[in-house]
C-alpha cells in the first residue's frame, strides 16, 4: 500500500499506508528503499512507536538539509524524524486532536470547522525556507504549521476545507512565497465532489480572503491527492479518484491528463488510486499506486510516467 515517495541521492523512499479494510493488529509500517537506477530493494525502515492495535500507516515524507527523513504517521498523529546514518528515530512533532467547532472563530480556537468530529488525519507536508513544515489535515479542515521547534500550531482553517476527503497534497512554489494544496473532494454547493487546487500566501496568519482557487477539476470525484512542481513550473497532480495524473500549467489551465480509462486497463499495472508523486531526475514522474479501496496486491507499485520534466528544486531547510 505505497503512499509517500521521495528521491534523494539515487535512492527512492516509499512509505506504506493502509487500505480501506484497516490493519489493526498488523505489524508496524515501513519505509522501503530502492536503488533509483537498478530498481533493486535496499532494505526497509520499520517505524517505531506506532499504535498498531488501531488503524495505522505512514503518509508523506520529506528531507531536511542534513538528509534526515521526516514522515507523517497516522497513529499516533505525529511527524517522525529519522536519522538515516545512525538509524535513530524520534517524534519531531505531535498533533493534538481538534474537536468540532462551527463556525470557526479564528486560528487560535483549537477546534476544527467541520460538521463531523473525526480523529486527526495528518496527510502531507512541505517545508518552507525558514524550516517551517506545513501539514494538511485531511479530516479537520486544517493546515498546521510546525516551526523548527517541533511544536505544531494551527496556521489556516476554513469551512470550505470540510470534507470526508479534505486538504491533501501540498507544495511550495519556486519563489517560496505561496503554498499550493489539493482539496480532494469539495462539499461546497457550487462544486460538490469536485477536486480543487487552492493557494495561500506564506505569511504568519492567512485569512479566509487569502484562499484562492488555482484549478478546479471539472470531472466530479477526480480526487486530487499528491502534488509536485516540475522545473518547468507545471504542477503535477495524482488524481486518486479518476486513476490519472494531471499536469497543470503555471496559470492554472490544464496541460494534460493521462491515461484514459481504456489505455489504463491495458497497462501491465493500471493506475489504481495513485497517491503521491516525485521526479526521478531523468524525465520521469514516479507515482505511488495505493489501491486503497480494493487492496489489489498486484497493483501496489511505483509507476514510471515519462513527462520530460524534472523536479523544481525541493526546499530542504537546515533544522537543528
């Protein structure tokens, strides 16, 4: 059940999540490593400290300037930091549960502007140049900010982000001034079930008026998930709902969406709830294929899609 993916120094790192069937009582989640050139496995890291008696899994992963790996853990709700040299693991940040509150009053209310009270579901993270990690919470209509001290704070909330599948993939633009994030499924009357890419300026306290629509996917239930910028300035989006990948121009218009339903079923391994994306540095986009709903084991793969692009330089900040 591959979810998060990152490429660094010729190694592909892939985190494991969970299918819709749940995995209470199963072994702890892992981060698998593969040689980028040979595709051969280089071993796996088992994450310690998980609550394996309940549903558990790993999501987005990222690096700092020292090469330490940061991974979002679903249970408990936290960021785990892993020193790949020593193997040492530590909880870098822990996220408190947010009870339901309607309407939201402001970013200091310590509640979630949602209609249904659900556990935290921290899903995706991205760093800015100052070492702040921005973390989407799929079920709390919330984006957290984690400063380099590892203490999370509510950065942005809005009832427009309330959904069974809410804020998901997140990325920082090349200028380091704007956050882009995927809203997997909208509950808004004007855009029911549609996926949306939103933007927010990077500042201390963005307000509701700062939330701007970058792109709305016209096909209902397309389900944008992981996102990543290419060096071209285009935004690459895994469409979990429609089993496709979208490429968006810098102005938000659609450049391409692939594959179509017929050609997808002709592939050796078809797209089956693609989750996260990363570039291999040679022109291909690597896509984790989670198969969340059907849990088809033969579909658990990392797919290689030639796009003729490489990654926008990722922000890997120095963190003490």
